[in-house]
C-alpha cells in the first residue's frame, strides 16, 4: 500500500529544502525524496566548499603579499590535506542544519532513493510507493562534459570531486572561464599551483569591463588565461596535454568547468506526462509543468539561471502556488549574481550591452573607479569599479560591480530595481564613511548633480545661486 501525501518534493538541494520547510510550516503532510545526499550541490560540491577553499587561498595570498603593508612574513607553506580538512569541516558545520533527522523533527518525511514516476500521482523510491496530490520537482543540475576528442581517455575532475583533493598539483589545467573555473583557478593559483585557464573568453557572460580588470590581476597571481577552445586532450607520459589554437598546454591535473545540465533523466517523467528536453523541464509563469498538479523549481527548470538563491526563492513560489489560493509569478528579471573571485564580481538587471540593445540612445552609464572610493584606497584594493546603467530620466536598469564585498553591495541595486527607484534615490540615502558602498552614492550624486546643472534648469539654478548662468 502506498503512502499518501499532500505534497511530495523530489530533490533535496536548495530548492527542495526550501520547499519542504515552507510546506511543513503550512501544516501539510509533506515528503522529501532524494537519491543521493540531502543538501545538494550547494552544500557538498558548490557554494559552500568553493567559498571555504577561496578563504584558505586568500589567507595564503595575504601572507604572501603582506610586505606591501609593512608586514614581513615567511613564504606560506600550504598543506593541502589540512586545507581539504578545513573545507570538509565547513561542509559538516552547514550540513548539520539540514540533515534528514532534523527535517523529520520538523514534520517532513524523508526518503533516500531515486524517484521514478509510475503515473501522474505516484512515484517509487526504493521499495516505497508514494502518492501525492501535488508534486514539486527540484532535482537540480549536474556538470556538463563537453565532447572534446580524447577527454574520455584522460583523468579529469569536475566540481563534484574537486573539493576532496588532498594534494596540490604543480600544474592545473582548467577548462571553462565562467564563475566556477575562475574561482577555482584563482584559488589554486594562490595556493601555489601553476594554473592555465582556457575558454573562448574570460567571463564571457559578463560586461567586458570586468575581464579588463580581472585578467591583469590573475596574470600577476600566476594564472595564465588562454583565449580559445580546446580541440583535443591526451595524456602522454603521465601528463595531460590540451591543444588550444594549435598550441599545447600541459598540466598534472585537469578541472572541467564547462557549465551544468539540468537533471531530468531517470525519473520516468513520460509516465507522468511531464514535458521536458535537454534544456530542462518546461514550466509556465506559475511553475506548473505540462501537468497542472506537478510543479518544477530550481536548476532543473528550462531557462533557470542556476543560482542557489534563485532556486530557493523559486521553490518558495512553487509551494505557495501549489498549496495556497491565487498565484505568484515564479520568474524575475532582477536576480543578482556574484562571482566570488578577489575582487568579487556582482551584477543585477541589465548589463550595458543588454540595455543599449533594448533601449538604444536612452541609455546612460555612470561609473566610479575604486581608486576614488576611499575605503578601497585604504585597503589597497583600487582595481575595480561600480557601474550603474540607467535611462536619462534616472530610472535604474542594472548595475555591475567589481570590488571587495561586491556581493553585499549589489543588494542595494537589487532593492532599487525591485521597487523602481531612480539613481537620485540612491544618492539621497546616507552611506557611512568610509565604506565600499560609498562607491554607490558618489557616482549617483554626481550624476544627479550633473543632470540638475544641465540645460535651462542648470542656468536657472546657477542664477539663483548667484553664479554664472
């Protein structure tokens, strides 16, 4: 006899955990089904371990460069086994708050085993048959392995294995210069490896100004960026060779960081009538799949930006739509993203290129270099900028930041976009001095002042002030 639930959530990553916790608070009978480990990529092989590794690498970098502040230290010695232990300890600290035992105490039934639909109301997990009135599919994504000739004949890692390393390679090859590739290239370079980072462009999704700042910094830290696509890989005499633009680049270890694919296979979605493709599960604005009582959220959804914070938010909307009257939209244009390099890279809304494509000559850009932000100067962190993209009337369209703590600063712009604020509103808010967020107020105030003093209005203002019109 099958167990019956009001809601079954498939997948225990950020989206799935958010969904079941919200559903449990609503008092419904809810089950969570996960084929591997509760916590998903973010806890075990994504956000959490990568940021812990970056922190260890930053400690080595600070020690190595301390002389610029008048502090002399011995060259740092990196014990990769201890670094690995630190990373795994951080994972354990965070996982303790999302274990199956804790979830069960909160009223969630947890089943460990792959979920397979038997029909549109029933799934099988292990030997258990479970039925529900509503389902949310939140199965996340997995590493994409590009079809490079020879790649299947050489040892390589993806983010799924990378954080278990207890040996620092002398030479690391990284295929893919997006967020994951960049973060890991910089981290391993700071830990002492010689790193070669390969892609068609450095951070191809970001504003070109970002790469202009980051590439010289990476080069100074010993990370070589090679623009091009890998045409083949082989392993002669124990070393890995990647061919790019006809040139050979050699390494002892290879990280493939070429993106991620939605997890949509193996669930018998056809038995439930749920439509999907290699791009993910198709949903409408309210996150219904092709079967109205089955929803999808997070990285498995077609068109998902694949961010942990977005997956959790979207899962909350899916539960709200599945269990409560009315409906909320499960998508937003104002989703911030952060790359946790040093300096950090953060973006929300439209980039300058996207804004010009959509609004043409209406677009204005206001930008401040970090060399004008006093807190950045005191920290000797002058490389970077804060860029605001807006219309001539001051309506904010987007922002890009390259700066320490950019991931914190971007929230101010996210809030402004959500509520339709103008750059004048940002200029009028008190920003404590000296902070990196002053880099928001300074250019905003300058833009507002320039606008005030331009044209006929400017002449009138000057006349009232007793100056020259």
